[in-house]
């Protein structure tokens, strides 16, 4: 029996369509299976995590030590503090000083060398309000004015005589100074002229003179003039080999020697330290003579310290009180 063309076409076309449908269904099944597998795997992992945490032992939490960061170093205040109202006291630990007895007292004379250049220096020193002795170099620009000022304030004055040093001529010497090369007559004339330059002076001390004072014959010429004028002599001791004091004592001239230089260094703490040494010596020996100069640092240090010495058992006096 013959088959129509229409039925042939339907039979041929149904085969591929069934195959395509089958493949599509398989794909859907595969996708669904993958989704389900992934879901169950995730749930398994989620439920296992608490169980795993229970098995592991608890580990104590130890805080991590923080590094120590050092702060800025402490600043030690200086030993010396500028006075605000009351001047500082020169402290001397008497109980620790060998040869010193607590409660002892002494007299201290302070000679201010190289005066005569400035009346303002003289005024500043006078305002400290304690006994001082001005040693004036004749011939300086304000020597007469300083002499007059000292007389008006009843300040003791001396003649500060320039004498040849070991450093001369490299080291300057005033034109009216004394030289080893001068004969007796010239020396006497110069000394007499120097004394006239400071009317009212009661004594003399040497300015420099490390060379001159070692020559006994030259010092004799000077000291004999002083004896004739009834003036005392204080040896500044600019050399350990000075013949001045021994010779003055032989001639019967009132005399003494310098014990401490206060301001070889123009620094406040140094000056106060030297002053403490002078105070110590005055209390140990009964008296002492200190020499300094009208430098700003010296005047400032003296103004701060000298008014307090009386309370420490030290009496400030003029140089004439300590010669014998």
C-alpha cells in the first residue's frame, strides 16, 4: 500500500524533535542535581564548624607587651640661682673644714685695685654699703674725681704704684711706673710724685711688680719714702719671691700681705668661691686681706655677697685695720 508524502514528512520530522527534548531534560536534571549537591555540601560545612570548635582546646589570650618608650631625661637645676630679693650667702661648712672651730669670727679687708678710671665704678662699689679700700693708680683719666668721691663717702684710699713685671716690656707698664733700671734718686722722686697724686691716701700697694719686688735694693728706696710719709704697705704678692714684706717689717713700717685674689677669672661663681676662701681664712687666722678689681662681674658678686658676711661672723674692715 502506498504511503502519502504528508505522512512521510511527519514521520521523518518527529525523530530529531524527540532527541532534542531528551537532551534538554537531561540538562535540566544535571543542573538540578548540581544545585542540590552544592546546597547539601554547604549545610554540612556549616553544621560541622561548632563541633570543630568544641574539640580544639581553648588558648588563653596573652596581651602583647607594649614597648616602653623612655620619656625626656630629667633636667638638673643649676647649683646657683640668681637672687630675687635677698643676696645669696657665702656658705662655709665650718664643721668640715680642718682647723676651723664653729662660732669663730674674723676680720676681712677687701682692696679694690686699679681704681681711677671711672667714677661710676666707685659709686657702684660704695653703694654696697660695707667698708672697702680703694687703691688708685695716679695718672688714670678719672683719678682726681675718684679721690674726691672716696673722700666724700669716707672710703679709705691707697696709692696703687705700678712696678715692673717679669713680662715687661712685652707687658705694658704705666708711664709713671717704677723700673729696676732706675737709680735710687729717680725711684724716690717717682714714689713721692705718685703719693702726691692721691691726696689723703693712708697706704700703698704694688700694681704688678713681679720683677721689681724681687729686688730688695729697689724696694728699700720705695719703702723708705713710705716710712717718711707714715704710710703702710701691703704686698700684693705678684711673685712668691717678693722681698717687700720682710723688708718693710725690718724698716718698722706697718705692713701686711695679700692672702687671696678674688677675680683672676671674671666669672661670678669663681669670684664667690674665692671670697669663700677669704672668709674661711679670716675665721681661721683672725684676719685676711683680699684683692680684686672693679670689673662688672666682681662688683655684682661683691654686692650680692658682702652684706651677708656679718651674720656669718666676719667683719669687713678697711685695710689699715689689718697692718701691723
